[in-house]
């Protein structure tokens, strides 16, 4: 990893000299990618231009995260509330996963990345679902970083689904009445994934917007003023450097 980092520092125009070599790399990073619209507005461009630029950033960040040894990167690509946006914008956002995968999947496969999706798949347009599921199948045996797309994802919906399924399984005598955290976690869409160690939200907003409410209980939060399309490798390194300074006690002392 030391060599990789050195190479990255040399290749990038990085001006930040943050040293993250000695500290722990977060296993799971979750990102609320916010600010695409404002980025576009500042340039008098349509909102779609901001989303498109944001898509390219996902690829850059995935690559560096993978090289740093991050295990899971969960990105909030579309929330259950995003359907309220104008139809054109929703249609555009639903096309982006296809474009992302058509453009970048070969490179992600070279990086040994495994693609996953979490969210209410039943509401997704067929073309979106088809493209993502194809990538999920094609990468299912990859053993590197898991790139987990939260697509039509909402944490309250996820929790309600979990409760419904627990009740169903209880009634069918598949589980007993001992509902503990481990059991509950297994009914969530993250199932086998560990909880995020680090949450990043861009654009200066400081809220969770219905994202991974259960899973983020003990995560470290890092909010940046940068708009998502301007987020780059330096910001990721900065977030990890900040994470390494935090004392995680998980409620202990
Ligand atoms: C929030 O910014 C962003 C979204 C709702 C969409 C996020 C999608 C991407 C970054 C594209 C990546 C997608 C894939 C499939 C790789 P906003 O539009 O709310 O920005 P604003 O608050 O400035 O208006």
C-alpha cells in the first residue's frame, strides 16, 4: 500500500501532504454525494451536467479507495425521495447507472471491484435494473472493493421491510422471538456488510437524508464544503486523515 500511495502522490497534482500510511484505513466508507445541482447552476449548465460530472467522480473515488485497501464503498445514487424531482431529471438519473457501467465497468473489473446494489428494485425502470444486475452478475466473483450503489434506497423503507420480514419469519416459525441487533442487521439490505466506519457528505449540508440510519450508529462523520463534482482524491485522503484522528469508543471509555 505504501508504494501505491507514493505512486499516487507522484502521479496526482496533489498538494496535500497528508500522511495516512501509518493509520487505519476505514473498511467501509459511505458517501452522500451532494451538490451536483449547485455545481451546474454555478456554471449556468443544466442540472444533468452536474450529475454527469458527479458520475465521473464516482469512478475516480472508487479507484483510489480500491487502491488504498478500502473494503466497501457505498454511494447514495438515488433516494426513495428523489422521485419528487422533475421527470426529466429523474429520467436522466435513471440513465446514469447504465452510462457509468458502460463506460467504466471494464476498468472496475481490472481493479477486481465487485458491484452491488441496494434499494427498492421493484420501482426501477427495466433498463436501469437490467444494466445494474448485469454488472452485479459479471463482478460477483471479484474479491476486491465492493462498490455498493444505493439506488432507490431509503433507510426507513429498509427498516420497515426488515420488520415485516421478521414478523413473517416469526409467524412461519423460522425464527424465535429473540430479536437482537445481529438478527435485525441480517434483515437489512446491507446484510453481510460491516457498518460504515466513515460517512462523507459533500456540499456543506449536515444531515443524513434517510441514509443508512441503523448502520451509521457508530460511524465517524466527515462533512465537506466541496460540491460533489469537485470532490477529488485529495478530499478522500483528507477525510481518511481526519478519520484516523478520531478516537472511536463505541460507547466505551
Ligand atoms: C444530490 O445532488 C445528488 C443526487 C441526488 C444524485 C447523485 C448521483 C450522482 C453523483 C451520479 C452518480 C451516479 C452513478 C450511477 C455513478 P443534488 O442534485 O441534490 O445537488 P443540489 O443539492 O446542489 O441540487
